[in-house]
C-alpha cells in the first residue's frame, strides 16, 4: 500500500542541502514530490518504508503535525521582493520557534505576506498577517475546504513587535478555549475578538 509524508522546514523554507537530502530519500524509496498547503510532500512510497524514511530526514526537516499549529508559510518580504511592504522573516522566525507544533483543538495555519499580493494565501489561514506601507494587517479565521472564507480583519498598522504580541495572544486563546475540532474562525464567532480593548 502506498502512502506519503509531508515535510516541514523552518517557515516552509528548505536549504539546498536539505532539499538534496530529501531528493535522495525520495529516490531511495521510490517517491515523487508534490507541494501541498502544509508543506512539501513525498508521495507514492510504500507504507512499510514510511517510518524509516522519517528517521533519515535531514536536520531541520520534520514531518507536519495534523492537530495544532501545523503550518507557517511566509513570503520573503521587504528587502527580498520588489513588492514587499513589510519585512517578514523576523516575525516568521519568532512564530515558528515559539508556536510551531503547539497543541490546539484543531489545525491552526498561519500565513505571513509582505504585501497585498498575498503570495502565501494568508487570508485563508487561521491567522494572517498582510504587509502594507503602514504595517501589518491582521486577519483571523480564514479557511479553505467546502466553505472557503477569508479571515476577519481584527487589526491594522501593526509593527513586527505588535504582530508578535498579537500572535501570542491568539494562539494562547485558541489553545485554552477551542472545543474539539473547532477551527479558530468558529471560536471567533462563538467568543468574539480576544484582542478587543487590548493595547498591543
């Protein structure tokens, strides 16, 4: 029986060395590559080979978890893209190191875009930061699936430091209050905006 493994690198980036190692693993176990929303997937491997393949992953590459903060995608941002309005890497590194893998009631996907072109499709993530010339816009509760919906805008003109505080509050709130299999958008409808009245 065939199966697959979804790989995660630091905010979904992979170094050349990591990619070379993953390509060698795909060749070794007869797999193919596919990009999926949560990361890079090696598909078409034998089920009995899955655990061995995982044990041979290069340093810094892990498998995606399926419940919790399981996906962080950030574009390269200002200074690396002509369209970038905000620098993205500092925020992405902070979120990844502090929150990736955090257990929540259901999956929690985070997107960070340096401009309104929104290459990471951030607006359909549970937490979205979109760069503007005045700071980050924050939207919460986006989702894909059967009923796709953009997140609700909760804040505008956030600095990187304010964005860090906002994501800490949101992930803590979700972890503490989410009911089983409840996505963040549903929690937002049920309990209201956790940032309301707070000074970030």
